[in-house]
C-alpha cells in the first residue's frame, strides 16, 4: 500500500537532537525524574562514547548528579535507561556495582564516572530536551520506502509519545488521508509494537481515555496514589476490545498493576478502583503481591 508519510528531524544541540540542562536543585531520583519530565523531556541518558565525551563538561566536579540509568532486577542484566534508550554503553567507576541488596539501584555521575547509589538520596541532576521538527511528505510510498526516505533526508519516521505530540500531529493530518508513521510490529503479536527510532512505546490515546505505562516499581497502594495524583486512576479493563487495545503497553517479562482489587477475599469481592463495574476478566494465575510497574489511564473530557 502506498501512502503519504510524516518525517521527523532532530534539531542539533550538544548532541544530535538534544539540549542538556544542569538542574541546581537537590532531589531524590524519582523526584528528579518527575521534574525532568515536567519541564524538559527526561533524565539524561548517555548512549555512546561520543555522547559521553560531549556531556563530560556537565559532570566535571566532585558533586554527584543523577542520570536516567537504573536497575530494578538486582542483577547485572537489569540496567535500563528510563527513557527507553538501548543500554549498550557504560563508563563505570572501577567496575559495575555489585551490591544488589536494594530492590532498585540508581546511577549518579561524578567527574565523568558512573556510580550506583541509593535512589532515595538527594543529589543535583541533569535533564535533556529533545527538539524536533516535523515534515509532511506528500509522496506515495510503502512503509519501508517511507522509512528509507525519512532516514536519508531527515532523521526518521515520526513517533508519538504524549498528548502534546498527538495534538501537534493531528493538525498536520488532512481529513481521511492515511499517512505512515514510525510504529511497526516486530513479530505479529500484540506486544510486538515498536517505534522505528527506538522511542519507548508506553502511550496510547483513544477518544475517551489516554493510557500510560509507568516504568517505576511500587506496591499496588503506592501505584494507586501516584496515578490519582498525576493522572486519573489505575487502569480498568471493561471488555475484550479494550483489553486488546491496551495489551501492547504490557511488557510480557514484567508484571504490571491495574486497578482491580478484592476487598472481601472472596469471588464476589472484586472491584475496580475507579468504580467501573466488573463485567470482564482475563485471569491467568493467582494475584501477584510483588512490586511491579503499573499501567494508568487519564480520562479525556
């Protein structure tokens, strides 16, 4: 099928497409993450030796600064960038942190070296802002041809990661004319969706609700409080159609909280936290009592 396309350019900053901001406020890692996402794009990630060299002047003192690297698996295989960037470069001080007594380890940079640290400590931190320009290309191409065109002449096919970007993209769409974007499925399954540029697929918007996957590890009660403070509530799932629609947000390797709970410890005690009626279920095993990431929704009015 041949359709018009959307391309995206990352504007040049200190590194390609990013501008970095040193924040002279002391916060724990979670507070620093919230601040960066509220005022910029995210906590800093360092993806290559080139970026390490370019960002080194931001960490040229003995004062530790949080970056967006964390470990939630208590193992050397558990390191992740909070923004979804691929973890394939390191610059540890001496060696990889080996004390995995805490459930989550966060990372600071001091004098250009990386250190594992307690996420509850308060340090300065560094955010980044990703600047993009969007282009509508009115040429008929297949998805693969559109991808190649955008990568040759711009940066990539567009990704849409939040309501602001969705609103901006909506203004560029022309009625019922379909246009290619950078979302594709790697294996034909519901959890195989990925953005071609590597952005994290953690957001879905529908006419009535916006769904977000929150990659932080909390118990169910803490997750509920967080969702009600920042969004509307933990997610409810009302029918098979809604289940299939939001399924791509669930990581098959990680348990994810939703808003279903039992207040009677009986088969008739199940409730949705937002008050929705329980008229659909998709049970597999018994309930988990572990800390997990969680999925929340925000109502659209």
